[in-house]
């Protein structure tokens, strides 16, 4: 295990198994439809790559980057689009692929913004969710894992751009998190 990691919450094996299960569900639901996976950069890239390859239905992929103003571990609810889709999503079956739903503010903004473009359908597939942190109600069609209110890294998720390439999801040792974010109590 990486020296900076405190605890593993989801192992590589469990991730692989659950992503395959989600792919079975998504494949069944989108059979015969015009599926476009919208990956929210950057945290969802590994999840998108594994999910897309496990699907048995054709899909297109596109990317969006958003930034939510706030501290390293807390989002403010004010969201800005840094990179928009290249695809016209009108009449497409759009599935947003996201790494984690925390407060829900980022996705809530994305849903509003994308639904204004009149997709045929619009759903969310999130690898992780922290229900105890939710500040807004969100219809999330597919969820990989519910996790407790811990700041997690790995499998795409970062703390100050570190740890994205870990093959598991885990928490960072508090002293390492404090050093990386430059203040005490971060990474909790
Ligand atoms: P929300 O708007 O509060 O739901 O924030 C969602 C975004 O915050 C995610 O897409 C992540 O980029 C980031 N985020 C929230 N919780 C974590 C975490 O535990 N680890 C890493 N990133 C997180
Ligand atoms: Mg992030």
C-alpha cells in the first residue's frame, strides 16, 4: 500500500466487480438507444474507461470539465464550465459519469445546464456517493458505492492532484493531507 494511505475503503477487486455490475445494468437499460457517456473531468476518467469497456452496447464518449469554487475538500455550489462538450446532445441518451457525489451541488448544476440542451434522456452514474454530505436532492440512476463522510482518493480521485492513479479507493493519512493542502484538518 502507498505510504500516504491510511485506510483502504474499496479494494481494486471490489471496484472491478462493481463496475462490471453497473455495466450490465447500463447495457440492459440502453439497448437499442443512442448512448453518450459524458465524463466529468478529471476524477471520472478511470471509471469511464473501465465502464465504457465493460458495456455490451455501443456508446460515444465526451468530456466536460467544471470547477466548483471552494476549498480543497469543500465545494461552494458555484460551478463554472471550464471545458464544454464537443457533442450536440439534443435527442441523445446522455449518461453523466461522475466520480463522487458529495454535496451534490456540482451535479445539480450540470443536470440543469445539460437538460436545457434537450437530450432525449439524462441520467447520472456515480461511482461513489456520500449520502451524509448531501445538500441537495439528486436523482442518481446508478451508484457504485455509498461511503461514509471521509475524504477519499484513488481510482481517479485526488487530493491536491495526487493519488489519482491508485488502483483502490482509500483515505489519506491526516498528517500527509495537512501537508498537501497546507492546513490542519484538511483531508478529513
Ligand atoms: P459536490 O459538488 O460537493 O458534490 O462535489 C463533487 C466533486 O467534489 C467531485 O466531483 C470531486 O471532484 C470532489 N470531491 C468530493 N468529495 C471528494 C473526495 O472525497 N475525494 C476527492 N474528491 C472529492
Ligand atoms: Mg476533484
